[in-house]
């Protein structure tokens, strides 16, 4: 039952997401993000995808990623536990 609830919640979340293709625009933004601060590749790709998609808000739980995203002009919300 707990797994089924978690799976249903995850499926609802995924249904609301937009798939961003990994193209040259995302790649350029990701490399630019890596130049701004110490980000791992996947974290930089997330920032690059957000920039290429012109999102309204970038949400992350990673302080470094949030700092880089803000520095690149993304409205950013840092989730802290």
C-alpha cells in the first residue's frame, strides 16, 4: 500500500513535467554553468535545461546549484531540510 501511494504520487509528478531534449543549447548552458561554479555534470545539465526552457522558477535542494542558477539569471528556490 505505501509503495502504491508513492508510485501514484510519482506518476502524477511525472505527468506534469516537460521533457527537455538534450541539444546544443542545453549543452552550451550547462558548460556555462560549470564555468560559474563547481557543479557536477548532471547538476549543470539541470541548470542548462532550465535556462534553455526559460522556466519561471528553478527549484533545487543543492546550495551550489542554486547559487549558480541565480548567478545565471534564473529565479531560484532553495529547498532546505
